């Protein structure tokens, strides 16, 4: 006998949209924090780990929005 919350969790996992949105938001926040603090980020590119310096981290310019 599943409770209502268990049904909601199963539905969320089936649809995946909420999970993907949460993960995308978390990544955006982490990358922005690294850029603001002057820390590099590491990405996986062409089968290798690559360090991106903070000044090269792409980020939209708020003045252009």
C-alpha cells in the first residue's frame, strides 16, 4: 500500500523533468559560485578532464539581458 508521497516520488522519477531541472539549477549555481570566487571548474572534454580558469567560464552578461 503506497502512500501519496511515494506515488508522487515515483511519478517524478518517471517523468524526470523535475529532476533534470533541479540538477541543471544546481550546476548553474555551482559554476556561478566558482566564477565569483575566482576558482576553476573541471569538465570532461574529448575523454579528458579539462580545467577551465574562472575568467574563461562562460556566463551571460546581466547588462545584456
